[in-house]
């Protein structure tokens, strides 16, 4: 066990309000993961980054060091290992955020996709953030301005501001689909049979703050009125919201603050409104980091009634990802990790709609490979390895789509919240005028046996030069949503 690095004047930290946080008044530490320490940590309301090699990594400020010392918890300083200066040199061709998108850059690129592929791509403004930025969805379908009786998929990135890679992977999926639609018959076949909705950037205010002020910022930018800022969007959904103070926090200064009420935040409200008007068959919410595929429940260690199916889909996606670059994404139930979560998105989508719902934690696998600071040159390889899993879930949804949904819900769409969503055809030109702008040592949990689920059929789809086997499962029961 490493020797404890004591808190001495060399690392003295000046406490500032959260809105003024920067690299100079926070540190990253690790503590040994044992039962006694974990029990203490769950009561201390800390910003837990990840778990690796039987150690827990935490962002701490002055008051947090005092808590650790009071509880007599030994720790090791790890800040230097997470520093952006440990990364390979990058070309900051996109500004201080390099090749990673800012809000304005993403807006520009989404609207460019719509302009270039207007027959299959449509940009929709789902609503405004707290600071007035648009939260965009990219809809991709062969009849993109129609609502058809076909499978619907939802992909979302950047619940948490510091997880920049989640924006890129989500955006690149949309870019890949529209750019390959005309030349790849199997991509065309998938797009023609479904409606794909992508929200690359759910938390635009937080992302901008992370870019310009404090790289590790996680929450949105809600002024809590007590000197603290931010609500964690991924603790603000209604399913078991506020069930306990372990899976989320009632304290505004906490990084997992759940807000004053379910769906109190505009970021989660737009998701709620969109789902109320759609019939999604499956969901992936992208996060970083640690290369893990998680499924419900997050609020309890008890399995769902669809544990076998959720686990098998996760296993298949993990295997497809590994087949590209050899990177292993472990998988399992979310609550089986370090701590419980309540008010999370995938618990809400599964609990409310009973659809396969996944949190996919993107690379790197650990702090030694960069943590939140993904190298710019790794953006495309990370997307490339995730693409087969994305296409697999799209194909699964198409094959298992049930058209036996009450048609009246389709007719209601233009009278519900989605009727207020703004089409971006004209807006795009106006907006642009206003702006100038492998190595791993972990053990795999992959399962090589055929799934136990009944009704499996084999199908092969081509992705570039790769042929990927896709399995068809007996459909899950899709709950008819009952409005409250």
C-alpha cells in the first residue's frame, strides 16, 4: 500500500465558492477501497471520479481534506497523474477546447449536416438551457419530416459537463449515418426502417463552463441561491428521485445534487417531453470514463425483471466494441459498482417505458490513460470502436419493433410539448450569421456462449470491411406510457 501523502503547506488550498473553482484549489486523491472506507465515503458527499485497481479516486477541496483527516482516512495525492500536461501534445485548432466541440461549434456542425443531407437529417431545438442556449436533437430517418410507424432509438451525450468525449461520440454517430446513407446499402436499410434521435449535448451551459473556467465541472449552471451552483442532471429524473441521500444529495453544494424536485431542470425537462411524444425502443446515454456498459437498476442492487436480456445485449455490445481495437468494456448492473444512484436517466427510461437502457462509459479505462482528458487523436478511434455496438442496438430495435402501439399517441404528437420544438431550417442560417465561429490489464466479462434468450436469429451486417453478427431477440414488452 502506498504511503499516505499528508496534507502539508506545499499543497495548501485556498477555499473559494464553487463558481470560482479552478485547478489551483482542488486536488485529486485516491484512497484504498475497503468496506470501512467505502462506508465512510458514502456519508461524506465527495466528488467520486472512478474506481480503479481497488482504489477510489476523488476530487477534493480544502474542506474535503478536513473531512478525510477527521475520519482518519489515508489518501494518496494523484493530481499530477490527471493533469492535462500528461497528455500527448494536441493541436488546438478548435480553440482552447481543441478538436472537441464547444456549443457554438456543435451548433454549426449540426446545422451543416442538415443543410447537406436535408432529406434524411433534421435539427430540432428541444428547448433552452438555463442560460438560454438551445438543446438540439438531430433526427435521422428516410422520411425525416414525418412520424412513421417504425422503431425509434435515442442516443444522448454530455449529461455531465466535463465528459467532453460523450459529445463527440454522439455527434459522430449522426455524421456517419448521413454520410454513408447513399453508399452503404446496409446503413440505408437501417435508416429507412427507423427514426434515430441524437442529442449530443444535453448540458450546454455546463460544457461551456468546463471549457472556459473549470475543466472538472460536472453539473449544470443553476444558481442555487446559497453561493453554490449546479444541479446534476443525471440525478434529476423522476424515477425514485430522492429515494435516499446515498444515491443523490439534497445539498446544493454536492456534485450529485438532485435539485429541488424531479425534472426541475430544463435539461431533463426536454428529455421528458421528447419521450412523452415518441416511442423509443432503446436508449444509450454516453458518459466517461472507465470503459463500462451499465444497465438498470442504479437505485438498488436488486435485478430488474429483464436482467437476462439487458445483460445479453450489453455482452454483445461489449464483444462488438472489443472486436475493433481490442479494448475491453466490462458490463453489468449499475448499482453493482461503488455506489447507488437515484434519479438517473436509465432507471427512468427503463422504469417508465421498459426499454433497454444503457449508460456507456467511454475510454479511457483509467487515470493513467488520461481520465477526462482524452487526447484529440483518440476521438475518432473511440467512435470507431463504439460504432458496431451502436449499429447493433439500432438493428436490434428494428428487428424487435412492435407496431401494436396505440395510434392515437401518434396523432397527439403535434398537440403535446413537442409541438413547441423549433425546426431549424431557417434558424440555422440566422444562427450561423450571428457566430464566427491498448493495451489493457483488466479481465474481460465477455461471454462467448450463445444467449439463453429464446427466439434468437442471426443476421450479418457490414461495417466498412467488417462483417458483424447481429442477434435478434424476442421483443421486450414495451409499456404503454400513462401520463400522470
